[in-house]
C-alpha cells in the first residue's frame, strides 16, 4: 500500500485573545508565548501596563546587543528569541500589526501564517480585523459566527481568506453555511461529528467548491483519526497539529504520529494505526484540583 502524507500546520498561541497558527517548522521558542485576553481590538486592558512594555523593550535591546557582539552559530534560535521579545512588546501595546510582524520575522518568509479569532468579535469586529490584516496575506483568518448570513457578509467584505465552522455539528447544520458560500475553508471537528458524518460533510462541502481542514488539538489519537479523514476526502486543504504538549505523550501510544518535513506520514497498519498503552496512561493519572 502506498504511503500517504498530509501537510500539517502547528498551532502557536499569540496575543489579544487571537490565536495565531503557522506551519510546522516555526522556531520552537515562539511557542513559549501564551494567550492574553483583551475584549477590544485596539483597546487598553489592565494587564497591558507600561512596565511590561519597558521590560520587553529592555530584553529586546539586550538580545540584539548580545547578538551583535557574539553572533551565535544557532542563528534561527537567536532570531526566534528576538522575534519573541518583539511580540511581547506588541502584546503589551495591544497592536495586532506588531504581533503579526513578529511572527513573520520569527517564522521567516517560507512559513504560512493563520490567525484564529474564535468567538472574540461580533460581525463588525471581524470585518474590521480582516481588513486590517489583508497586507499580511494570511493563509486564512479563522472566525466563528453561528449565523450563515453574517459569516458570508464577512467573507465578501475582505480579501483575507476566511476559515470557520469548527463548532458546527451535523450535516444539516453545515448546509446553510456552505450553500451561502460563507467561508473559504470549512473546518470540521472529526471527533465531535464522527468519521462517517465528517466524510458526509466533506462531500457536501465539495459540492459547493469548499475545501476542508480538520479541527485537531486533542492529542495523538485525534491526529491519527483526523489524518484518516484527510485521506478519505477529495477536498482536503491542510491538517492542524499541536506539537507543544507534555514530553511523555509519545509514551501513551504504540505508534505515535510521524512528521517528516512538515507532513504527517499515514501508516497502513489496521485501525487508526496505533493503540493506547494503558500502563503508560496509568502512570500519568489526572491530578485532582486542590
């Protein structure tokens, strides 16, 4: 049986409550940033105080001076570190342009960028942001709206590709969005919809000239199930893949996913291609909240 490979993008958390995503290969240091919530697009928040800006700016200057005096052989890591400091400054200022510029500087020109706004805005806010980020040529801007007409209005209002629908469940629920051509990429949560229903949804999306991408952030088994979904449909775009998890997650499975050059290699083993190692699971019990 021929080995199948599927391109993946890794999720990296950014700022202002907006998730930013980039393909596998983005310097690992950028993944150290964690989400900071802000209810407004450019509005101030209590956490964004001037001391935070000063600290980040001082760290950036120190990193740049050190790089000039003692150029490291690990140039990519230095670049990622400096880009991370720039992103921290952008977070503190609440400037979406600086955040995306920091990601672009750290990831380089060959890595595609995606931004996930989730449910953080109403339609008017999504439209404003989509227009603001047009110059960055994002692969897509992910926006969640439970209104087919509103999502279609957003898509028609911007040149930024729109991805959505990860929280929509069932074939009939997808139909009004696809019939309205409300998004460029339909994100399908295979775990919640089930494999059979997800394939039906992908077939409906294909009839409306819409590609699909699986919503996948729940670990290795979820990745393998999502990869099989990608292999079964004609309109697969790319697969989400979360790499920044606990260091022992590979121990939980007999055959963890294999990523080579940004692509997940799908095996020809039976079932999902891997089994759960129950003893390893027992070694890491869920910790009770105190």
